[in-house]
C-alpha cells in the first residue's frame, strides 16, 4: 500500500523519474494525492530539469497541475532548456493547462534558451485559443525580444499571424513602428513575407508609417517589389506608399522591379485566374486598354503598374541609371512610357477640371527626392485633398512626423497629427514659411493665454484625478508612488501603473 511507504523511499527514481512525476504525467489524481500526503517532493527534477509540474504540462493534466500549485509548486521553475511548465503547455497546444498556469501567476515574460516567451511560441504555432489567453495577461510585455531581435508584434508579422497582430495592436499600438536592429518594422516583415492581411491590419488599425525605412533605406513597398508580391504592392500603393522613395543605392521601387532577374523570368499567364502570381495586377493593367495581347513578366507588370500610379520613369539612381535605361525589351519600354503618360494626363485633367482626386491617389504623388544624381529640383506639387475639409488646397507639412494631411485653415488649430497622433511642433507651408497665429495681435495674445491656462488646468486635473476611473480624486498613495481613489483601490492587489504588489496604502487628507 502506498500509505505504508517510508517517506525516505517515496522519491526513489525509476528510469530517472519519481513516482510523483509519472503520476502527474498520467493524471492519476488519487496517486498524486497519496504521494503528496507521504511528503513526496514537488520540486525534484529529472535529468532534463523537469519537475512534476512540467510533467503535468507534458501530459495535458490541468487538474493535477492545479493541485500541485495549491501545494506550493513553483509555477516558474525552469528546466535545463530554460522552459517553464507554461512554455511546455504552449508548445504542446494544451490550452487548459495554460489557463491554470496563468491563473496561478505564471510569468508570461520568461524566455527559453532561444529567448522566446510563451506567446512567441503560440504565435509561431498559431494556437488561437492560447493566444487569446496570453494576450490579456495584465503583466505581459509585448516589447520582449527573442535572441533574433523579434518583439511580439515583429514575430506576429513575420509569421503572418492575423489574430496575434490584432490583439497586440489593441494593447500596444506604440509598437507599430518599432524597428529591429536591422531597421525592419512589422510592416517590413509582413511585406517581405507576403502577409497581406497582416499588412492591412498594421496600416488600417495600427496606423503605421507607410514609408518607414530599414537600415538599407528600403521601404515596405520596395521589399514587396523585390519578392514580386504583387498583391502587397497594390495594397501598399493604394494606401499611400511613396512610389519614388530610394534605397541606399538610389533605386526606386521601379528600378528594383526591373533589376531583379527572377522577376523578369516569371511570365504572368492571364488564363490561370486572378489567384495566380501577378494576375490581379495584370487584370488591372489590361483594363487600361494599353496592353493588348502582350505577355508580361512579373517585374515588367509591377513597373507598368508603378508608372500608372505616378512613379518617375526618368529618376536616376546613384549610377545615373533611370528605370527606362534598364529595359531591354522595346515593347515593355513603350508600355512603361504609355502608363506613365496615362497617369500624367489623368492628373492634369483632374486638376484643370477642378475634379477631386481620392486622398489615396493624392498621397501617392510625392516630390522626387533630390539626390546627387537628381540635382534638378522638380516642380512643386500642386493642390492636394485636405483630409479634414476634403477641399483641394496646398497642404501644410507637420513636424516632426513629416505628414501633410491638412490645409492651412484646418491645420491652424491642430495640436496633433490626425494620421499618427504625434504632437505637432511646427507647421510648414510649401514655401517653407511657418504657419503661426499672428502673435502680434491682441486677440492672438488673449487666445494664447487662454490656451495656456486651459492646458495648466488640465494638467492639474490629471495630477489629482484617479488614473483608473478618471472620475474621482486621488485619496490613496501606494508605496511605489502611484495612487488611486478609495473606491478603485479596494479591488487592487497590484499597482495598475508599475505592476508592483501593493503593500501599503497611505490615505491623503486634502
């Protein structure tokens, strides 16, 4: 009988495992209880460093895990591979065990020998239920990087995990433009790996910088072009990616499309349907009536599309070569010129007739960069559509974010950019003069004074208002220095700001 076993023999190992470890793996609840009653050690490790709790994770035994934790098992014990029981449960896809461990304060930020947190693993294996559990843990750090430098949003973009991208952005949108050491942002990774849905989420929900550059000065559009990801090229251009930005070699996206040999070797077959490589793009080009029966490679099709969307066909790279200089096929050369001319005529017609262009198409037309091989400054851009009043006007440039989204009349009272929510420090007209509020007038002085007083009042209110309910005044201060009202404090065990356990509550009498 187990109850008669001497306590000094209860932890004897057979094939490197204790009876408690075997029973925990198999889910023999009554045996586990009897072994614990006989003082079996919960924290004994096998040769791999696994404890009984690790074995519950290997065996998908959620209730045994709950019992061991109630008896004092260390939820964050690491094995020889730097894995906790939570790492193991996530890798196995055992969501019930994951829930039990997180309910017992498992540290979701601990990293294994690869630097991966449990959520890194759940994203890689697309375990949706586990992702749902982990992303809502209050203490999770979405900026935690693995040994390859991927934070959790980078990892979701790399793997094309749509759910994880949405959930992470909902809690940590500030990560959307954070770069790895090589300068890659989440949008770079999605564009390079052809994850269109993730890219769309980053753009529309994350409001990411469309033209963010990596360490080689490449934008997401240029990376999508290098791989021939035509659907991503269409998405990025339609959402306002600058088609004339250059990389470290001075190459624009059109240069890249025509330089990459593999893009020139893949011929689009329009008979295979729109789901095949490049056929959606080919269909759009065919609608112009300029193609006729001409077959195009993926590279040529992308070049024609970019020309149609306003890319500068005469833009010279650092070697003095324009995109047209790279074309050896006379038919393709004439097509690119035709699509470029089509774009020019459409824009000219719209502006002269007073027609409103879509905001996306207006954002796509940017001033050609002034590099050493492009010393002739282009004609200043004409009127564009203000995103606030929708009128065509000369837009103001916001600093430091460099967005031009509003006319001077609308920009006059704006404090934050409506595109990226960054505080505006300067507003620059297209003639390089600064928009200001005519400080010489008495009305302006009074207006500025009123704004300053209102700002100070708001700051004072924020200092004395509870950061949780944003309603009552602060009445209690915790030992960490943060505070709340009495009503909110009653339900708190950890500080909502710094996550420290609350040991003291000091009441204020103001």
